[in-house]
């Protein structure tokens, strides 16, 4: 029997998230977790989320979005955790059951022990909401590198190196990686694991054809994948990719004539996803909240990333 649980990733404006300590008398007492609780029979997950946060911490949910769904087997039970990102609350948290709570920053959680089901969630939480896809083939190398520097200086933190027809791609890629790492940003290299490793890039991004041929994800580096269907996304999940990009949601100049998913089609794939998903295809920064409503972690953008900020 699987126990369904609603779990809240309550986020502050500074990026900190809320953790609660399980109180005495409960299984795993003293361990830290994202607050939440069991979904009652016939209860919608979002309703259970609001009820549990009010009962446990005395806060009311104002704005929340579906995020990840993870299944984990403990010694006492198998749980299906429906994670929501809670971006706005009313009230100040206080432990109504005597439990402690703390605000922590992604990538720098300092409390423990953490319930083991939460480890991949912490890694996912450290991913930025924007995944910028390089466009030097259209902009020109020098213009793109200048724009990249400007975006990195204003907070861009993850880039996919997509351009494949650039002369001396390795030298261009080296400049992208150097610039990104100076600003603490990550670089994913499209399709070439060997190049990614030689550059000291952060990971490899698998195009959909390579994804479907893969039998295992690269070891010792991040891995992402492009998906255009539920079948491809299921393969990305089997490989335990760190995240996936799904689209095109809308018509896009980079793939003219491609079949589009629309938001409803995107949502069908994203619903219940065990790993973070970025929406791609005609995206602009103003689409971010709509993407969250359909279960996305954020947006992957080509032109939308380089025309802003």
C-alpha cells in the first residue's frame, strides 16, 4: 500500500526554504523534512497541503504550484510525496506540535539528519528557474559572448551550450564555460559528453535521439535531456536525469513546423513528474508563472534569454 503525502517547499524571497523537525512520538522523530502530511481519502493534494500547513505550523497558503512527485520506500511504509512550491503564505510559522523549524538555503542546508526521501529534492531545489540556451549561430560569437557576460552579471545561473556549427566549437565552448564559472553559473554541453568533460563543464544535455539510445546516464556529472513526448520523458526518468526540457510548447523559429504541445499537452507530461521540468518553445520570461501552474520548474529559452535583462 502506498501512502500519499502532500509536502511543502515553502520559499522566502531570498531563496531560503523551510524545514521542520519531526516531533517526539512520530516515526523518525528528530529527523528533518519538508513540512506536510498524509492526504486523506478523497482529498485533493493541494487541499491536504493547505490543511497540514495550517495544522502544523499555523500558516495559510496564498500561492503554491505543483512541482515534483517522488515515491520512496521506508521500512514502515512506501510513500508517494506530492511536492508543492509554496511562494506566498499568510502568517509566521510556529510549531503547533512542539516541533522545531528552520530556514535553510539551497545547496547549504546545515541541519540533520534529513529524511532520505528528501535528498534528490534538495538537489532539484538548487536548480535555477531559467535555463538559457546559447544562440551564437544567430547572434554571432562575439555578440553572443558579450550578451552572455551581461546576463551572467545580472544573475543568469545555467546555460546550455547548443551551437554545433560554430567554427572551432571547442574554443568557443571553453570561453562560455570560463565566463559562466567566473560567475558561479553552470554549463551543460549539448550532445557531447567527451567535450563536456574536457572543458570541465557541469554536465551534458542529451538531445532526444541520444536520450532514447542511452542505457545509463553519464557518471560524475549532471545530465539533462530534451523530450517531446511522454515516452521520451519516461526514458529521462528511468535514466534518473537531473532535469528535463519538454516542448515545444508553442511555435518556435528554431524548429519551424514542429508539432507543438500547447500548455495542456505540456501539463499532461509534467503532471506527477519525479524530476524537474523546464518548458521550452516560444517561451518568454513573462511565461514563468504560467509554466509553474502546469508543473514546470522553470523556462528554457533561446531568444527569450538573450533579449532580456
